[in-house]
């Protein structure tokens, strides 16, 4: 006799992703979906082909990493171990103006698109071809995608240190519209980077105009996260109002020692904008950032660790100050010799991260760089760190709130229909974890370490991770933009 359910997860403390308190329940899965949630213990274990005993463990929706640079890795390294191992079941790619599609290169990828790989990684001239590649690769996690402004600029412009012409903007818009037709979530910008910084606000205003009709959004790495951050936020809000779409501020932070302590006024600006338009932000749970080595961020105010260098590969893993002293040059000259290169910047303070992470508008994104040979530990540890360090150990917010910031709120913000909640009829993206032991094991010196306390992960109903090991099943799929709740 056939079983009624494929899997029964019994006697778990269920956090359903809504922010509601945990409750004891059994959860049954069938055909990739959550078929039944029962709090009475009435589901017969014999009705399921597989039974998982969850006594003492928490079951929550799979975590949604809203800010990633996994664009090429979901195809080239589809096992996605850094994310699956920490309970992430969906990644959103295409952030910071950087996307794998649509891209046509005539040479090496411009900074910071080189964070996604070398030229051979960019083989998707239109968004549809990227969707098809993700589906063919069948990664271990689901994938949803933004379209990067810098990627569009590199397709249409002969040089990036100027404003786009009306004809170039029209060509970029046509590529964006094709992507929206094939399920892209929206447009992202990285206006702080040199290859987008010359784009005036008017260029982005014009490019963003097709977003509203598609139900899409605008996500931005602000033009400045330093002294001019409030002006940069005003620019983002203006773009959202003009385009009539929600705004997501990527990895909101107060960077640089002179900026420390300004998180209160920064968050006040978010609150003020929310009175007139939908605005949210994401944050990673660390006081260090990571990106390409950028002369504008080179300073002696805090430690800067070089993670890779094409100019001097042997210097990867060393502090910029140590390299400069060894070469007997100043920091900026050392950085020039190292470039192109990657770096970790210890540029934030704990109090600001606490305020931003705990704000009601904030969801969690790792911003991990999977192609960095010495990645920031957020690549492997961001989500367990929120649950262990911030929710349990520091008691910055309740566990249910932490889970909501990593699941339900993220799914609603980005229009991921049927995801982010443990509800009957929703997709069975689930993580089973021990609330008492979950923690990030990755460190700055040893970053490629799977988290502790993750017992099991299901993606679209398939058991994909079990007791610190992948099962070999890869059940991820491309997620097109879905219906967005009314603002």
C-alpha cells in the first residue's frame, strides 16, 4: 500500500517563519510540499515512507540568503556546500550591480564583476540562458536573481567612467526588460564602485522605470556607506519613488571610524522613508566587510587583510599594513601594487551592527564571496551566527524573530511565492537545528568550516544535508519572481 507521506518529521519545536512563538508539532511532506502540520500527534508514523525524530530540535523554514554573489557558483559548483551546510535553501544572486547575466564581455570582467570569476564564467548573453543553465545544473539550493546595473553598463558602454547616453540607457533597458520577462526579481546597483560611480542618478532613474509594471524591486549597494551615507540613502529613496517600487538597501552599515555611532540616524532615515514608500535593508552579522581592494577604503584606522592579489599572489592572507612596511611604501602604494586584489576591512563597530541587525526592517544576507581563496567567514557562517551568537548568547532578539529575519520576511520582500514559511501547501524548504548548540565555526583565519548544530536540511522536500554531510541529492531550482504582498 503506498504511503500517504514521503517524510514525517516528528515532535519538533516548530518556528514557522512568521515570528510567532515555537509550538510542538509534526510536519509531513509529500511531493516536495508541506502536506500536513499536526499539533496533536495524530499522524501515524507508518503513513510515511521516511520518519525523522526531531525531539528537542527546532524545525524552521530553510534560510533565504538575500544577498549573495553565488551567480556563477550555482552552475559551476552546484553542490553549494557553504550555503547548504548552514541551512540556506535559497540564494538571491545579482547583487551590488554585479550579475552573471545578461553579460557579453569583450575582455576581462570589470571590477567588481571579477568577484564572480574570470571571463570564462560569463557565458550568458541574455537572462533566459542563465535561467536555463541553473535549471540544467540543478544546484543544491534554489536560486532567484537580480540584474546588475554594472553588468548592463559593461554590455553597452565602451568606457565606464562616464554617464550613459540615452541610446545606451535604452539598450540597457531592453536587456533589463528581457530579464524581467524571464523572472528576474529586479535591478541592483553598486554605485560605490568605480565602474558605476560615474553613473548619475538620472541614469538609474531612467533604467529603473520598467520595474513597476513587472512587480519588481530596486536593490542598491549605496553610493557611499561612509560620511555621505544619508545623501546616498536619499538617492536610493528617490529612485524607488520615481520607479514606484520597493527599495532594498544592501548590507546596511556605518563604515569607517568617523562613521561609528551613526546607526541611530541612519535607521531614523529608514523609518522616515517608510512613511512614504516601501523600504527595507539587509545586514550581515559581522563588523568586517569584504570586497575587492579599493583605494577609497584604504586607511590606517582599522586592519585591512588582503585575501588575494593578482599583483602579488604571495601576499594573500596578510595585513596590508604589514605588506606596506615590508615594501617600505605607504598603504596606498602597496594597494596599487597588489591590485586587482581582494580584502577584508574591519571597518565597523559592534553597537552599530547590533542596532541595524535588530531593526524591524532588516533581513539577513551573507554577502559571502565564494570565489575568494580566503573568504570572509560570513560565506559559511552568517545564519548560524545570527541564531547562536546574536539570538541565544547575546539575546539581541528572540529566536523566533531571528528566524523571521532569515525566512518569512525575506520571502515576502523579494516575492518568493510559497517560500519562507512552514505552512501547508508551501514548498518543503526546511532546516532542523539544535537551538542550544548551533553556532558558526568559520573564522577569519580558518573560514571554510561548516556550522555546528544543523541536523538536517530539506530543499523542495528532498533531504539534502544530514549530520554535517551532504546526502548527494540536489533539488534546487530557479525561482522566478512571484506575487508581492501589497505595501
